[in-house]
C-alpha cells in the first residue's frame, strides 16, 4: 500500500499570501496519478487537481499542482477567504487508493 | 447536474449489519467506476472500496475485507455497500464518489462526491 504524507499538518497564513502544501509518497507514482481535494467543514470533498497538475472544471487558476515520482505540491498563489479549508492528496495509481492525512489551512 | 444521494446510514450495534445505497443521476452511471470513501469523526479520508463500471472488478481496503461487499445495479443507477460484522471503528460518514473513468487509469480520480451518510456503531 502506498502511504502519502502531507506537510505541514497545519498552515497559518493571511488572505493574499501564497500557500505551498506538500505530499510525499512512499513509492513512485506511475504516470502522476495524484489528485488534490478541498474539504470545508460540514461539506464533502471537492476535486481540485488531477494528474498532479491539471485543474478540475471550474477551479480558479490560483490553484496549481506540480510534482512527479514521490514528491508533489499544491500551490495557492493568492489566498482568498474561501480557500481556508482542509486539503487532501490522493493517489489512484494502485489499489487501494490512499489519501494523505490532510493539511489544514487556517487564517492567521 | 451530476448528483449522488447516499442513504442507509444509522445507529447499529457492534456485530450488526447495514446496507448503504447511493442513487446517481444526470450522468451515464454504467460508464463509470464508483467508490466508497469514509471519514471517521474528526479524522481524514479513507478509501473503503471501489468497483468498475460493469461490476466485474472490485477492491477493498484491508480493514473491511471479508466484511463489506460493494455492488451496483446499472439498471437502477444505484451503488451499494453491504456492511456486515460492523465494529466501533467503522463509525464514520460514508461518501460515494464517481470516478472519471470506467476502471483504473489516468482519469480514475474522484470527480463528484455525494453528501454522505452517517454510520454509527455503538452499543
């Protein structure tokens, strides 16, 4: 089973700042089968990024993904108030799918 | 708008059973793989089980193997999760999620999620 480790666990930033979230896998992911999801309190997760770097439909271009192999990054270029949430990475390269433990992005 | 509506959650005693359903609408259900993901109270996401578009291939996370069974009825656009021998640690919100493809591949991410149904296992 591929284990994903996200860092940091909590990130405290202000609106307008840049956020950089990390996701590291225990094995190299074939063909960058990695996704990022956003979850707000009381809501279901929402797909942001797939294939490590492709934005899902309707996702603003301030969200970007990068990386390959075992190291991946989600970057939010300029934080908006609605971006403060929990973010999860997920690998779908091999069964069972696994998720990182999440990074909570909170307002400083 | 693509939608999934989960039902069947509730309070059950340890050792009991529940069957979750996920009714899909506004997309060709039979053309996409589907999955169940759970989230224990205050915890992160855990992939539970998945099934291909035709239902001919399934997978389970180790902790539910032999206890849970995923299935689908493509004539009714419904995904199921039969949960037997429930344990306290199965307590969670269970989400159904649509995959972006028929089976594992480049588009196998989870592109649409339901609102979830809550399962509580307690005596």
